[in-house]
C-alpha cells in the first residue's frame, strides 16, 4: 500500500481518502491513519466485501468492515458514501454503518465546522444503488444507471468548502462547477497501469463503467477531482504497476 499525498489549493482541513476497501484487513489502514492524524476521513464507496455486489452480503457479518468504520470514526469525523458494491444494502445495513459512528451520506450532505473551517460534505450514491432501491434493478439488468443528482444544486449552494464523495469518477460531468473538490474511486487504477509516452502520464487499461483505456483512473484531475486507485481487489487478475493507495490531502 502506497501513502499518496496531494496538495489542493485552498483545501480547508487535512483529510484522508479511502475507497474500494472491499473488506480488506483494516489494521494497516488504521495504522497509517493514526500516524497521519487527518482531521477528516472520507470513505468514498465500495467498503462491502466480495468480488461482485451480492444481495446476501450483510454489513454486520463482516468484522473487517465494521472494524474499519468504527476505527475511522474513533480517529476523526468520518464521512461515508455508497458505491456499486453497496447496491443491495438494506435499511438495516445502513443503520449498522451509522451505528459505527460515521456520517453516512446517501445522496445528501452535512455542513460541519472542522478545525475552524466550514466544510460541506456530500455523498453521491452509485446509480446502481439508486436503481436497485427504486426498481429492484441489478447490475446485470441495468448498465451504468444514472445517479440521483436532484440534491446537488442545493448542496453546491451551501456556504463553505464543498467536498463531494462520488464513488464513480465519471459522475464528475454531473457535479456543479462551484463544488471545489470531488473524491472518487471505483476504477481500481485501471487494473494494469502503463506510462503513456504520448501524454507523458500513467494511465489504466480497463475500468468498470468506462471501458478500455479509461480517462479517469487515478490522480488529480483538473485540480478539482482526486481519484483513488483503491485499497482492495475485486478480481483475480493481478494489479500491474498499480499499488493500492491511501490518500492524504492538504492545502497548498
Ligand atoms: Fe466500485
């Protein structure tokens, strides 16, 4: 696991970004968080274990998940949004997540004073979650369903620095321009990464919902989106040139 640091202009509080944990052993992550002591922790989706989203997976049955959530909540205010692997979670599952002490943002936002800074944190749920809750549609029946964006304008109009947890990086096209920073994952870095001599940058080979040679797989994009390569794996394929990462964000 790599500890990646990014500096973002006017970023208000030292923060950590974790995505795609997929039930991985929480202890190395918590050890890193204890050393860095961020003032805010963002878990931007796919904390549920398993190679595929499955309706029979319950949050309370995964000790790694509940230990990660409670461990983060014990260190700093922790905000959680829902990825595609959370598509089948029940109301009871969401209650279990909240009971760990984190703030669950299910297509909603909260405004908080953190270390003297007014921060508005939102969570844009995966369209797969929204589709399943509305229609019972699954990953197999609906391809890349749209997320619920009806609340984003109200979120963007709040006073403060806006941080939007959006598991899917491709949703950035739907984010109002006044949102200062979006935090994403989902692409797993594109699974295999290579250095593109044409663009002089590392890029991935494949990402779900983006396909082959995806644009949004890791790093800082246009100064307003950070994409994590994630912390767990959901395929038997090896990651090549693509270490897992925990991200720390500071102001510059
Ligand atoms: Fe995902």
